[in-house]
């Protein structure tokens, strides 16, 4: 039997078991649901039996009309509910019918009790009637307890039915699992063992063939897929032995080719990284002038994509003009091919990008030689000098502005120096004039004090002295006080006159004035 057939059977068996288990669980769910529904209905019967018992006791105690009506309504509802129930189990149905009979007997006894109460009793039958009521009440209680007991017995039967159903389902599930798991495990272990043994033989054979023994045959019988794979591998080994060279020569050739390819790839990668890492734009062309290489910077400056530029004539991609004359630039590739040496172009060259915008550049070209010294192409290196042109222009403008600012500064310094000198001279003259004006004012005030005020005070003093000689002794003290005040005023006026305009400074010069100042400071201030 094939491996995939065994595995398919091993997969279908658990699936079938799972389906059976699901069906059993569904059947168990249906049975349990019906049993729980019966259980709920029995609970309802027990509750309504207790309600009937309570209504009957309430009527027997107080004989209200409302209790009678409640008992009748509850009894009719419970009777209809029990009549509507049908159980498949005979024992359960017998218990249910017993509850119905007890309920009917309770109804008959209650009606008799009501009829006995409503019938007018004779004067001598009161004790007998009370005893009859007590007996009928006891019979109602007994019938009610029997009904409740039968209902509880029915509930116990239903619970046992639920338990038995669960046990049967669990037993069936355990049996199915036990009856399928162990045989299936044995079958899978056997398949695994056979498969592992076949794979070990196949792996051993492949290792032998891998070591170079193309005459080896695995030889597994074609009973399953591994056997078929072994036969196909043996056929492949025979074909490989007939169509290939010896293993050592093949390995040597493969290793040499790998080494050459690796070295070529390494050199190409190194050259690509080297050229891509250059900060300048690089374009290589063959001897016919067509582009064979262009780096990212060159593609960015020219506006061409690298894939589009390859194979294009270099004059279509690298279009240049002279900035001053606006004439087309010189064919730098043709110059290198003609002269066979490095060519540097002038500094006033502009590159016209694919979108028409101009970029100032500096470019140079050199020939590409092979190992025999033959020219096989041209490499052009150029760079964008826009930033440098801007920097040079800014430097020139800055230098011009600096010179102009320096000249303006020197001129303004000269103007400010002359103006300052003029202001200093004016200030000196004003200071001199101010000093002279102050001296003149001091002298004028001193002269006023000396020639006018002091003379008036002296005249007043003389008049007061004359007056003192003529007046009596009573006013003489007052006049003397006035004379003292006038004398002090004359002294203060003279002192002020000397301070404002010392006479020694006017007549004797600086030295006598200083000596006078020293004496005056000692007399007045003790210095």
C-alpha cells in the first residue's frame, strides 16, 4: 500500500470518529434538553401543589371567598397542565397519572368541604360539622403530600435518566477513542518505522553517489513512493554516469570557473564602488563616441537616466557651449582620440542639461588603454562649479564692498576728527568766556556790596550812633542792639565781598592771594 493511502486512511479514521462523537454529543444534548424540560415541568407541578395546599388551608381557617376562587383557578390550571403532559417512559407516566388522581381527589374533597360550609347547619350538628371539616382538611393535606411525593419521585426518575444518558454517551466516546487511537497509533508507528528505514537507505545511497561512486544502486523495491523515488534516483545516476566526465575534472573545472567569476565580480564591484564614490561626474565612451558607462552624479548633472544614456552618442548627452561666445563647445572625445593624451577644457564652459538649463562646469578627458597599449575608449570627468562661481562672485562683491566701506569709514573718521577738533576749540573758548564772565560777575557783585551796600550800612551805623547820643537811657539798649546787628552785617558783607573777588588776586597777584586764602581758612574754619 502506498504511503499517501495509509496517511489518508489514518486521517479519515479520526474524522469519522469525530463525526460519531459529534452525533453522540448532539443526541445527548437532545436527550438532556428533553429531560431538563421534564424536570422544569415537575418543579412547576410541585410549586402549584404547595400553592393549592396554602389556598386550602387559608379557606379552612377563615372561609374567604377569594381563597376558594384562587384554589379553584389554580386547581383547574394544574389539572390542564398535567393532562397535557405525556411521558414516553411507562414508570414516569404512572407517577404523573398518580399525581393527577391525587389532584382530582383533592378537588372532590375541597368541593365537599365548601358545600358543607355553605349548607346551613342545625343547632345540634355544629360539633359534628366541625369534626367533618377537620377530617376533610386532613384528607386534602394527605392527598397533597401524596401528590408532592409522587412528583418528587418522578423528578428523581428524570434525574436518573439524565445521569444514565450521560454515562452511556461518555462510555460510547471512550470506547470509540480507545478502539481507534491504539490501532491507529500502531499503524502510524509501523508506517513511520518503514518510512524511516527506507529514507535511511535512500540517504545512505545518495551520500555514496555524492562521493563520486556513480556505479552504486540503491535498489529499494517499488512498493511505495520511496521505492519509486529510489528507482528514479538509480536511473538518474546511470544517466549521469553515461553523460558526464569524471568527478575530479568536473569539480576542477567548476572551481576554476567559480574562482574566475568571483574575481571578475569582485573587480567589477570594486570598480563600480570606486567610480560611484568619486565626487565628480564620470562618463566613459568607446572609440565610436558612444557611452558605455555613466555614474549617478553625471546622470544627475546631464538630466539623463543611466539606462537611457547607455549607448547614446556622447554629444547628445554631454552638450557644452562657451559661456562668453555662446558657441558650441569643443568635441573633447574627438580631441582625445586624435591626440591620445589628457585634454583639459577651458574654465568658461557650460553644460546644457536635458531640460535646457545651463550649468557651469570644468571638464577633462583621458584615453583608456588596454594591456597592449591600444586605445579602447575615453573617460570624461567633469564637475559642477556653480557653487564655486557663486563663491568667487560673492568674494569679489565682498571685497569691493569692503574697500568701499573702508574708504567711507576713513572719510567719516577724517570728518568726525575735524568736527571734534572744532568742537574742542569751541568748548575751550566757551569755557574761557564762561570763566571770564564768572569773574566779571563776581567782581560786579563785590563792587555792589562794597560801594553800595556797605556804604549804606556804614551810614546807618553812623546815624544810629548819633541817635544813641540824643535819646534817653530807655531806648539806648534797643539802639545798641541795632548797632550790633549793623556791625555784623558790615562784617558779613565784607567777608562776602572778599570771597567773591579777593582784592589780593586783583592787585597783588597769585601768591598774595593764596596767602590770604590760607589765613582766611584758618580764621574761619580752623584749617
